[in-house]
């Protein structure tokens, strides 16, 4: 299994990360001829609400064996940025969970990747995290 990363409106790099589907597919086809159809084609879809139409349009005519879904940023900051460490988890985590909830409804995917991405920088213990679980479950 190999996956390409697809993330739009990245607030850090200020560019869209859009895989070249044709080139990727040709590479997978070539590898499958060489290795007997053992290589699967996947994509990690970085969700952001402001780009949902572009995300859906990009995926519409493409075939993947596996679709991973993730939320890396909110258009203003990446959740792993150093600046997030200084923010209030009681504000950031509910915002992240709201994005997660929307992403899971809007985008059809097989796997949700790295659930903890939006709050990893806070280093919460299980006990500390428990106060937020009802907001998502």
C-alpha cells in the first residue's frame, strides 16, 4: 500500500498539495506489472471545510484502493505548529472535533488517520483528555 498526500490551503506552505493522479497511477501500474499486483493505490485526504467542493471535485473521477481521511489544519494554523502549544486546549480541541465531525460526514473514506493530530501538541494524559471525549462521541 502506498498513499499520496492531498491537502489544500496549507497555512504553513501557502500552497496546495495535490498529487499528480495520472503519474501516480502509471507508477502503481508499472509496479504491479513488476511485482504481481501487490501494490495498492491510496490517498490521504486532508480535510478543510473551505475547500470541501475542491476536495470532492478532485476525488470524483479517481479510483483508490484506500482512502485515508485527516484534518491537519484549519486554514489559519496547522495543529502541530509551535504556536498551538500556547493556545488554550479548551478552545482548540472543540474546534478540531467540529472539523473532524464535519469531515467524517462530508468525505467518504475508509480510515480516519491520526485521530490525535489536533491535540497531540498538548500532551494530555488520558485523565485530562476525558473531559473532551463527550464532545466527540
